[in-house]
C-alpha cells in the first residue's frame, strides 16, 4: 500500500542548492594545481562574519554565558539595536516591540506568510523572483501569482501592472534590490506601490535583505516609511556577511505582532542565542562591512566591463545586491544545459535562470559576484576562452 505524502512535498526544489552540489563534485575531480572552480552560483559573501561579531560570540562563550532559549522574538538588546538602525539609516521611528528576530530571512517568510494569508490565497510577485518565495507559498497551500517583468520594467512590478489585477491578490512581494536582477525600486515607486497595497487591502511583503548593498544608481528606502501595514523582511546574511549564523528579522505591523509571535514560539522557539549576540555586535563593524562592499563594487565594475566582451552583453541594470542577470538567448535556449557545460568547460558555477523564472528562464542565467574579488574578476577571460571569442 502506498503511503500518503503531504501537499508540502510537492514544493519545487531550490535548484541553486543543486548547483552547489554539482560544483563541489566538479571541484573534487580537479587534479592538483589545476585552476579552481569560480563559485558564482550562490549569494554567500566570501568574507565571512565581521571580526567584531565573531569575537563577541567567542567572548560570550568563554565567559560561560548560558546559550539557552531567548524570547521568541529575540534578545531585547538586539531588537532595540535593529530599531535604532531604522532610525539612523532611514529616519523611521520603529518600536522594538515590532521587531521579530528570526532564523534567517528564510525563517521569516513562513512566519509572515502564515500570519498574513490563508490556504488558497494568491500572493503576487514579479517574475523573475527569488525561488523560495513561490516554493514556500506552494508548500503552505498558497498560490504564487507571477507578474511577468522584463528589462522594460527593470524586472520590477509597476503600479500600472498592479492596477490591472482582477481579482486582487491577498498579498504582494517586492524586493529592492531584487534577486536575481539586482534592480531597485526608486523611493517614489516603492511609496506608490506601498500606498496602493494599503488602500486596496493587499498585504505588502517587502524583502529588504540586500539593503546596504547598492551602488549609487538608486536610493535605498524602506517600505516601513510608506505603510503601517507592510511587513519588512531583512537579514544579517548579505550586507553583514553572516549567512551561516542564520539570523534575520521581521518588522511587523501592529496587527501581526502577536500572531507571528505565537507562530514563532511553536515553529522555532527562538533564533540561536549565540548568533544573536554576534548579530548585535555586527552593527559596530561598519568599516569592515563597507570594505567588503567596496570589493563587491570593484568586482561588479570588472564584470560589467569584461562580460560584454566575452559575449554576455545583455545584463540587467545592477543597482544593488551582488548579482548579474544575463540574457543569454543569443547563446542558448537551454540555460540549464549551458550552465552545466560552463561548469565543465570554463570551471565557472552559475545559476540557470529556470530557477528564477519557470516560463522564460531558459534564456537567462545569474552570476553572483560576492566571492573573493580576485576570483570573481577572472570570469570574463575564462568565458571568452571557453566560447572562443
């Protein structure tokens, strides 16, 4: 007799994780002295946690600090520090009680989705999109509603696009800077979308995990400045370079504070205590973090100059984050196969666009440039040689 599996088992894979496994396997076959694999498949900063954050964790452990459960929403001192971050960076006053420290942004999304939406609700998002948005919604019985975007909309949803929706979705996810395209919503556009959502009863989920990583083309702004009903997601993984510490946060509207707290108590209990200690200290590491960002900026500039000469000349406007979203339709109509051959032939691991856009992604791929700068800048020459240009 076949046993039942739940509908959550139907969630699609996050294929970037499969690329990591393939790149690891390829690296294991290289002979000694051979050029290594350029790891451009995943958004994991190569620098690791800032020194001050790691040292704060070490001190706490050496002092015998009991690393037990914290409150479900995290350490009061960390929540206050995050609230201060909104005051200092955006000029927005946020009560610490509205901050929920989470197990990374990945732990924040299911909390927000479960608190804000019901099974069967439609939640809109631009396509291309960060795959776990849709995959988590699918696992929870909700319905991703994709809004096809392209270079003409800077791979971002527009107010005109939203005004044509009928019926309206229960929610809208925006990301600025976005993954995979790296484009941003200018403050006026984010404000218009946030106010439209609030006026029409559409819950806005604003993914701001790449804040701090923008390169001067578009100003950063937070949805919290424009809407009291929006949910803001952020993380210590990207700008703060703390991926493996699994610390993120939610900035919640008043009506979702207690619902999210109850969900967090039951699903996660709390984020890791020692990681919260490190995260609080990370706010004091700005010089080191800005040096990391300067390295990303140099890698970005080298790639934007070199990739077109190697044949990758259709790149989204990379305002922020650390990704380049490339249209490779003139090179292939199967980016999954193209990426596999590129790993084998050029020693470069990149992510197929199919992960980010199931309908049109076969003609796109994403390069991540947050690895060691010296490695990232090698990519154009390798690609040029591989493609025979």
